[in-house]
């Protein structure tokens, strides 16, 4: 069973011609790649396209992966550059993607009887809603740090910047996320009253 193999072992098997090993790598990382792509594109169809492009690019460049960093860091840098390229192309055809009112897609929260579970879903809902309102760079840094559990150094490699720069950007992104949450929740409280 290949799913117990490390990323490095799966890469070696893929380079030796085992296509199922690459399929296992894709399965292992597809959810987070899609999540990160969604943070940039803010559109499901575009995120799916970016994620698919990333895995194709990664496969074609797998022999260039030097293993100086984790595979996930290398892969997420491909996601970043692919998403940025996609956004640049889209900017030519549309108005500003930074408009907070433009196509904010919110997943429906399923109902349930468990109050703790409902409370956790509600927190997650508001957090994801606020992250979706951030700029693509802020959303990416928040997602990489908290959901991807990447270190500042790994994020720096992914984004191609210095670790200190990531630290500053993460601090500022947290501040903007806090402002979005406060504004969104204040609005939600007003609707309840």
C-alpha cells in the first residue's frame, strides 16, 4: 500500500515510472492545494483549474525537485505562481478582484443537533467568510500558516520572499482578518437583534 510511503518515496517511485505513486501524491495534497487555490481565486471553477494545472506542472517538473525543502512547500509555491498568473490573466478581462463585494462564495452550513458541532461549524463559517474577504496574498499567508501548518521559512520559500517579510505580512494579515471578523460579526449581531 503506497499511501504509507513518504512524499520522497512516492516521488522516487513516480520518477521510476510508477503512475499510481503520483496519484497517491495528488490524493495526499489535493485538498490543501484546492483550498489554497480557492483563497487566491475566490471562485470554485477557477480554483479547480488552478489546482489541476498545478498538479500537471508539478508532474512535469518532478525531476527538478531538489528536495531542499518539503515537497508540500515546493508544490505550494507552484500553486502560488499558477494562481497569480491566472489572476493576472483574469484582471485583463474583468474589473478589480480586490473588490470585497465581488463574488464572495459561501458554503452552506449543514444543520445538526449537536450544539458543540454547530458552534464549531459556525466559527469555521465566519472565519472562512472573513478569509475570503482578504486579499489573495493575505489569504494565502493565513492559509499556509494556520491550515497548512507551514513555518515562516517554508512560507518564505513558497512565496519567494524573506522569512522576516513573511513575519511582517502574517502580522498584517492577522490584523486585517481581525478587522474583517469584527465587522462581519458586528453585522451579524445587528441582524439578530
